[in-house]
C-alpha cells in the first residue's frame, strides 16, 4: 500500500491511531491555552500587588513623620527594582522623588541643608551648611 | 538631630530624605536607561557610604 495515496490517508484518518494522535494534539493545545491564561492571571495579580504596595509607599512619602517618609522612599526603591515595574510604573516612582530632590537642590543653592542624622559629618555636606 | 522645618515653599527636605530620594532616582533612571545628574548620583553614593560606617 502506498502510504501517500488518497485511500491510504483515508484509512489512516479513520484508524484508532489517528484518533489517539488527534486527541493528544487537542489536549496539548488546550493545556497551552490554560497555561497561558494562568500565567497572565498570575502576572496581573502580581502587578496589582505592585500597585497596592506603591500606593502604600506613596502615602508614606507624604506623611509628616520623617521616618515614615524614609520607609516610603526605601519601599519605592525596592519596587522600582521589581521585574513587575514597567516603564509606566517606574515613571510614577520617579515623579514621587521629583519634589524632594528639587527642593533639596534649592536648599543646597541657598546653603540651608538640614542635617538630621548623627551619622553624617559636617565634612560630608555637599556645599551646604547646617541650619 | 531630627527636626521638621516648615517654610512657605513647603516642608524642608532633610539630608537623609534627600539621600533616600536620590537612591530611588538612581534606581529608576538605571531601569529606564537614562542618565542621572551627577549631584544626585553623588548624593545617593553618600548614603551608601554613610550606611557602611
């Protein structure tokens, strides 16, 4: 029997072997689809967690308490390193630091830097002086 | 010494806060493949040096 003639293909298509092969292929396609959906759901959940943590950290950076603000900035630093932070998320983190750095630069120019930690020596100050 | 100093332009930024913000800025700029101003990099490095003391 020539395997490539029409009758041969018809016979193969009706055989239990072909049925089994088709079932395996269908199951593989379904499995790949489920895996992809699961992966997307997991990534969406992680992304959602990233935003919740960013929201919490951003709230901290707006507190009156210095230690809370420092915690917020440190958490934002960690979140910026996260693989779940894409360009848009990192831009948001950048925006959170802009105001503080702009004001600090102005304070440097005016020579009115506030040293708030005994670990820093007067010699470490970048051109400013203790107020 | 820790103190909150208010000014008409807003709360005064302390050096520790500025260093923490600088570290965030350096991380974010690195992730976005942007250049960070030298004074901000110096500030971030100052924080790392102080933390090792």
